[in-house]
C-alpha cells in the first residue's frame, strides 16, 4: 500500500495523552487503515470503509463491549 507513505493519521479521541492509542487514516477512497501509535512503522490493518463504519457504530450503540468493560477472563491452560 504505497499510498499510505504520505497518509495523514489521526489519533483516537480516546487517546490517554501517553501515546497508548490507535491512529486511523482514510486517505485511500473506500479504505480505512489503522495503526498503533507506539509502533507507526509496524503492521497496519486495513478495512473497507463500510465495514469500519459498521464496527464503530456497533461500539457506539453498545452492541459490542468496549475493552475493559468485559467480564473477568478465566485463564486457559493448554
């Protein structure tokens, strides 16, 4: 995705000011790209814009649980 070399990245509005957040770019029509702000040159995820909108809508509407709000996890031993 050479188009992302000059992408404009926006930090999440949930950023804690410590750099622990994600950044998103929608510079490529029809695609939303996500990266970890701590590792900007590492792996990135890419989603079709309608898929990303459905995901963020589900988070806002409460259809999905936000991280940290889930029930306690049980360790899995394997």
